[in-house]
C-alpha cells in the first residue's frame, strides 16, 4: 500500500524474539481472563444496549453513549489528533466514541505485552512478526466478535482477506487495510505505483531515445549530461540507513524487468541473482562511472530526495511509489509545466519479459486487532465495521457529501470547489483540518478509483502508463522465516549483506568487480543457511496457495 503523502513511510516493523517470550506470558494471562471452562472466549453481554442484526450495522443501533477506546498504532508518525478535523469529528459523532490514539515503536509495543496493560485496539505493520503470528494469545477472534455483536461486519469484510489471516484454530484475529484480492486486480480499480520517469523537457530535448536496453539507457544518460550539465541524469528512491530498504534499485527494478517470483516448479526464485537484473546492474554501474549518478543518492534521506524532486534536480528517476511523492512531483509540475515528470518505456527486460508491477497484495499494510483486554469489544468491532463499510470508506476518502464532495449520475466523485482549492493549494490545511485520505487503517484502493481527483494531477499520466502491468504475487507474500527463528536471524544477516553488496556493485569500477561482489554475496548466502531459509519460503508458498485455493 504505499498510497499517501506521509512524511515517513513505514515499510514494516520487525518485532524481536524477545517479543515472542513476552507474548507467551501475556497470552497465558489473557487466556485465563477471557476463557470460559469450555475454552471459548467469554465476551461481555450487550443485551441492554441493542439487538445485533445482519441487516443493520451495530453502530446505528447501539444506545451506549460516550464510549472511549484506546488505539495503539505502532508508528510514531501517525497523527494522534481525534475529533478536531472534519473526518474524525464525524467518526466521533456517528459512533458516540472518543478514541485516544497512542503511538510508538517496537520497544513501546513490547512494553505493553510485558506489562499486560493492553490498549483496546492495536495496529501493526508486519504480518510476519511474532506479534502477528501469536495473535490468538492476546487478541480476540474477529468472527466471534462479529457473531455476537455485529453480524453486519460480514457484509463489509472480504472473505478472501479473512481467510488469508486465519490462524491454525480457523479464526481470524487481524484485519488489514489495502488488502487487494484477485477481484481487485482484475477490476482495473487499482493503479500501478512504480515507473521509470523523466522530465518532459529533457526527454524531448534528447530526441526521445530508446532507453529500454542497457546500451540505450547508458547512452541517453550521457546525452542528458551533455545538454543539461546542472541536472543529475539518473536518480532513485532513498536507501534506508538501517539497510531495510534499497530504494528502488532492487525490487522495483526487478518488477520492471519482469523477473519472476517463483521458478517453473512454483518454488522461491532468488530475484537478486537473476541474469537479466545483473545485466542492468552493470548498466547502472556504467552510468555511475560516467558521472551520471550522484554519490549523494546513496546517502540522501527522504526529505533530501523530495527536495530534489520538487526542484526537478533529477532528469530521470527509477521511481518507486510515485503517489507517495505526489506533493513534490505536483509542486515541480505546477512551477514548470513544460518539464513535468512523465512515465516512459525504459529499463526493460533483455529477455523479452513483460513487467510484473506490484501493488499492495492481499496482506495489505496496516493490520488491526482488538485485544483481549478491550474495555468494550462490541464498540471496537463496530469501529471495524464502520470504517470498512461504503459509508465509512467514502467519509475517510472524500469527506462529507455535499460539503466536500458530490457524486454524479455515473457514480463519479468530485470534490467541491472549496475542498478542491484547499487540496491543491493548502496541503497543511488539507491534512490538519480536512484529513481527507489520511485516516486509512481500513482504506482500500477501489474507493480511490471513484474519483479523478483522488490523486494529484502529476501522477495521473504515470498511473495510465502502468495500466495492464500489475500482476498479483499472492503466493510469495509473507514467506519469510518466523521472527526469532534461526532462519530469520540468518536472513537478516543476508539482507544486510545484500544492501552493502548492491551499493558496491552500483559504484564498482568494472563489470569484473560486479561479478566478484556477486560471487562473494552468493558465498555469504551459503554460509548463512540460505538453503534452509528457502525451504521455509517454499513451505509457506504452499501454505499461501492452499489458503486461497490456488494450487
């Protein structure tokens, strides 16, 4: 899901093996407090409040007033304000609910499990973490909550998503945002997020050359440098300083080249070792040697990267998640319309593979849980139903009908003139006073597709370029070894080594040095149990296929 203009992008949180021990302790306590003699979860009665109905969402029937829940989000960048902006003020009014948001990092999350004093709702970002894999020890089953308190939930939840998150007991404990199913991919309602982009004025000035081959790409970068000496010919998303992300220079490039995720037998395929990808690594190495990739690109943080986009400093970019860069892309396009960035065919497979562009898969991004210590689990599941419903999705994505948006006879959504003016010209007010498109714990792309104004104009051509190039990769989602396992520790070491290796290859003096670095990486993999890691991956690929009946 990388969908919104956040100041920081969380690519997933990794909870340590210590957390697993804390979860075990917390889980045993929670089981004692919440289990009946028969072993079933005991849930408080709501007999005096309302009668659940499969035809009516419970939040419309609940007579309880002035409820309060605490909601922990495992991300320090999350906006904790509630009830002041247009969106959350309406949520508060509709649900008769005060939400207290708490934010933090893995350390704070682990403290909850150690102390046993849990919030009502918890949102995490890593469905492969110990926290997620042991959810039955600290969270309540969604099906039990829906059956008892809000059967209308099944009308708004996706069956495939519920099945995807089922635990060994057959129940689901977490529900994500941006969980795109096969149906979503086939609908055309979700857009690509990655592209090779270039300034339009630069592209035209160098004669719109063919940049689909390594040779053509290297040549084009040289010509850019000759005609635009003040620009950096080629850039890419910032590398994470902790080695958790390699910008857009591994997975994004590999998707562009159509590097497969599995081999012909359906087993894990190591895309980093792909010959097609290596050929392009050598092309990028040459571009760097020619002085057409800045060394600053390897050390710039996200703010520096945005600043260079906003000023048009990069002539071209391998852009991952361009929607997240919508504001700087739009600022540059508005100030320099003739030089606006556009997506073009470039960086393509040397073997003729079609691109395999990715998007948020069925695992989604933010995963939401209701804890066993929730003071009011009935109200908590109402929050889930409300935000997943068409009503809640329209509110969080577009605001209030008649006030911030209108809908025409064809179902197309358009912001009112006042709202559109704020969206385009006052980003701070749009975020703080409107908060449209920001409250996204249960967001989904299919609602964004209802409006041509969901995204800034600067990315629309890029989205059009990506049409037909998206391919779901459900089989290989969340196939990493369980956190805390020996294989997980070995994989972490391999990933850190890969980050160093990739930077080394891009900055190498010769192709022979690239080959040597790659050989060293392969040897490092062997020394760190890559075969055992791949066995785990292959087993999880089989499990994934069984979940969605793909085998």
